[in-house]
């Protein structure tokens, strides 16, 4: 088991995965707090290749090793998992067995109700608790557009506040697996049941928790959007009338305020862009903020790296993303209620 450090000696990190997200983690490796000293891969053809050459960016002089070799190194303080969602629990189990803290960029780990779906993995959580490892998924939803900025704006407004947050994203670059399996892009219109809805609900709840403890009445709406003409979304061809995107909305009515979070994704939307409208009923304030293109990959990598040090102050086991600061404004939240 590794002990927590209280000084600012950089923590020695291993990145697992060699995709686009791993590349962003690697190229940020000069961060004071986190020094990347190893990169692990599941692909034998990548072993022995210089990480900088593989990623095509500047970075430390290290070569790609087998994942198991990397995890067995005695000089690793923390593991940064940047692989697909369905490899997360394997990585968690391997790290828990070794008493290593691990953070993953794969989404869906933000609130307790989302963690319930992993109840079948309880043995991994117990293993982590026993061996002193912390397991955390960060992702960026909840993130800057959906949480941090709305919370900051709400704090600046006197009196009860209404917030309308509309996040627009471009579905075009998403992977074929997510497009087809998770959203049903290219297929016939059906009832929308999307896991992605968890992110919208989590964002709305984080904002509501931060501005009021009043009783909340929730309404939810989820729609699949259809194409009017033949379009190609990445590798998927979508005939007219078939699924081409989604619109998800969570609305909270509090005693005097309304928080409305909508996430729409379709072809050509601005990646992670959005509009936030904040109005104060008492004082006639009305602020409209438009955010264009906060790129998802750098933001996701930064969020994970910023979480490495705070994670070490939490008890071992499965942790939740809102236990580590989203940003300074979120860290200050503890004294708010
Ligand atoms: N907004 C957000 O929260 C956000 C944004 C971006 C990405 N993400 C998440 O971050 C993770 C990494 O993203 P990415 O775009 O870099 O993913 P990716 O390209 O699909 O996969 C990353 C790497 O995972 C490794 N891998 C291990 N087992 C694999 C398997 N069975 N199938 C495919 N790859 C496997 C591969 O590296 P090796 O060949 O070296 O093993 C691959 O290059 C994903 O879970 C993604 O959902 C989240």
C-alpha cells in the first residue's frame, strides 16, 4: 500500500491505454503534481515503441510496456486509465489487488445512483478497501458548461435564481460503437432510453444541491432526433426519418427557482458548446453566456489530472466524482449551506 504524501513531490503515474485521451494525459505530464513515468498497452505491436513517437507529441522519454509490467513496477503511485468503458473494472481490479489508486476517464461514475449499477463488482470495491486503493471515474460530465459556470453565476445573483443551460454537441466524431449501440443512430425511431441521460440528471442535481435545499419537483424528457435527409454520421449512414441524435432534459422546480438542463447532440452541433441563461427574479438580473467549443479531450484529461492529488485525501474504496473538486468554485462549496 502506498502512503499519502503531504509534500508536493510529484506523484509518479502510469497511463494505461494509448488512444487519444492517453495522448492528452501524456502531453500534460509536466504538471507539477503528476509525473508520467510509464505507459501501458494491451497491444503487443506497440510494446517497446517510444511513447512520444507513438503519440506524435513531446513528452518524457519512456517506452510503451505491457500493462501488467507497468502495474507491477514498484515506483508507481497512481494509475491513470484511459481505455474503453468495458475495460474499467478489469483495471480497477488489477489496481485494487496491488493497493494502487486508479482514476479513469470513462464516464458514468458521478453519483451514488449511477454507482448502483456496479453492485455486482462489490468484490473489487472490498479488495480496494482492504488494500488501501481508491477507485475513481472522472470524465467531464458533470463539467464546466454543465456545472461549474452555472454554479458560479448563481452565486453572483442576489435572491432566487432561474437557470437555463443548453449544451449542444456534435455527434459526428463519436465512435461507431457509441453511435449505434448506445444511441441507436441510423436505426428506426424508438423510445429513448439512453445511459447518457445520467449525465444530464447529475448535472442538474449538482446545481440544485449547490443553490438550495428546498423541496424539488423533477421532470425529465428524452427524445431521439431524426434526420430529414440521407446523412452520414461518422461511419454510420442514416436514412431519412431514422435516428440522428438526441435531446435530453432535466427540469427542477424549487420553491422559487427553476433549473433547466438540456443536452442536445446532433450532426454539426458545436462540440461541448452551450448557452447559459441566468436570471434573478428579485432584482431583474438576466445574464446570457454562450460557450463555444470547450474541447472534450483536453478538458477531460485536465479534470483527471486535477483529481489525482485530492483523491489521496479520501478513504480507500470506490469514490465518486463529486468528492473531488470540479474547480475552485466547487471546492469552496463546503461552507455554503
Ligand atoms: N467527456 C468525457 O468524459 C470523455 C471525453 C473523451 C474520452 N472519454 C473516455 O476516455 C476513454 C479513452 O478515450 P479514447 O477516445 O482515447 O478511447 P479509445 O481510443 O477508444 O481507447 C483508448 C485505448 O484503450 C486501449 N484499450 C484497451 N483495451 C481495449 C479494448 N478492448 N478495445 C479497444 N481499446 C482498448 C487501447 O490502447 P492499447 O491498444 O494501447 O491497449 C486504446 O487505444 C474512453 O472510455 C472514453 O469514453 C471521456
